[in-house]
C-alpha cells in the first residue's frame, strides 16, 4: 500500500493519520516520543506493510514486474494498488476523491511540526504537486514512478511499470479488490478503525 491506501486505512482520526503517514520514517524506539494516537498510527503503518508484504495476493501481483524490479517489486505493486483505489474510489467512500484528498492534505499539514526531518524535506512538494491525485491515470502513474526513483533507490523503469499495469490490468485489479477487502477487515478488527 502506498500513500493513498495508508491514508484511507487511517480512518477519520487526525493523529492516527499523521502516525500512519510518517510510519516509514520512525524506526524502532523513536516511536516513544510521539503522542499515543500518533504511535497507534505508526503501529498501523507497520502492520499494513507487514500484512501487505506477506500476503499471497500481493506476492502474485509482484511476480508480474519482479524481472525488472526485483526486491522493489513490492513498491511498484503498492503504487498499482493506490491506482486501483483511486479508480474505484466510489466503492470505498461516499466523499468524492478530490474532496477527500484535499481534506487529508489539510489534516496532514496540521501535523507538520511533529513530522520527522525526512518527511518535512519533501512534504511541501507532495502537496504542491498534488501527489495523491496523480494515481488516477497512466500519465500520472508514470510521474509517480519517476518521482519515486528520484526520491528512493527504486530503479527507474517507469514506462515498463505502466506497460505492465496496462497489459495485466484486469488481473491486478482483481488482486487489488480481493486484497483490499482483507486488509480493510484486518484494520477494522485489529485497530478498531471504522472505514
């Protein structure tokens, strides 16, 4: 799961949202310096990542692009799944996607002061470039893959990733739908979050 799914799976709590959003940047015992609900969001982030990485459905999705991406195939699938979440948004929320995204930008921005330095360095660009809305179409996805390769050690095979998504669209979409039902249930059961 990438940004949009992590944000969605946070439910309506601002603090859980902030913790989930910064989860990749809070390692080990650094979690102790945060308020309780933010800690819960960080733990939610870790659980989502673990659940996703180990799941048989996401493994099946990763096989499609493993040749070019190897160990980074999971990141690509996370982005694919954010695309499917945005493309099928009306099945998961009554709030229009654009309205939802801009509300979440506002909530996240209100927590900027407690963001780790690593998040503070790119967060203004994240909002300015309207990152979350770029998942909705193939051109946007191409930009997301390019941005991720600049920001991380993800290999830059953006065109390949988009081509593979197009060629395997129905298979990947079904994988997403099946997997997302399971991860939503896990979040609601294990974290008592209403989605």
